[in-house]
């Protein structure tokens, strides 16, 4: 039997959300955003991830993605989350004299201490809240939802102006992540 929020068809397209623990705005820094971009591109090139849409906000990441056989989507996402967390935490530890970095590390450590499955820090919330895409209409609905995230947050007036999203690709401007257009 599948666990809640598990992926039953590893090769189907899914709408996915990965959230930083307690919605901490960790991706407000350029270097942390670029770590997500680099990690997504690595997974696309080397791990069988196919991304149709993405948007990175300050505390969460949305994807429309699937795994290409023989890869498994849940394995790719697990490795992606682990890698991004490790790189961001290493960077924060190097600069822990800065008060915000110290506060963030303390919070992640506190959240890690209350979970028996976590060794040191808890960076991400559990899971990736997968919703399998079952129709072209549902795909379009989620694509629009993802691309309008920065508009709802009042970061930009037009979705394709946001650098950390695939909305640019859908208007003919090459984006930061090597997506597959739908």
C-alpha cells in the first residue's frame, strides 16, 4: 500500500512541491537559488529527470516533472533535496558568525532534534507532495499556477520577468533550467 504523498507511477508527470522547513525564506540569497538551478540541471543531465515547469520562491520549489526510465522520480527528488540541503547548510556553517545564518542553523538543528530520522539539521519538510497529472487540462492548470507564483507574491508584474521560473521558456526566452517544453 502506498504511503500518503507517495508516488505510485514513477514515470508519470507529477506536480511537486518541496518546502523548506517552517517556510523559512532561505532562497532569498542568489547563491542558494543558483544551487537549486545547478542541481536541477544536474538531475536533468545525469539522473533522468525531465522538467516541464518550475518556479523557485524564497521558501519552496514547484515542479512539473517526471523520471525517464529506468530512473525513479522519488529517488531523484530524494537525492536532489539532500544535495541542495547539504550545500546550503555547508555555506551557512562557514558564515555562522552572521546572526541570520546562526539563527537559521539553530532553527534547522532544533527541527532536526525533534525527529528521530534526522541526524543534524532538518532543511526540507518531509516529502514533495506529488500530484499525478491525469490530463492535458490539469497540466495546463498546474503550469499556470506555477508560473503565476511570483505574480501572486507581487515580485513581478509579468510571469516571464521572474528569472527563477520556466515562464521565460514558454515565452521564447531561454531560462536557467533545461526544461522540456510541453
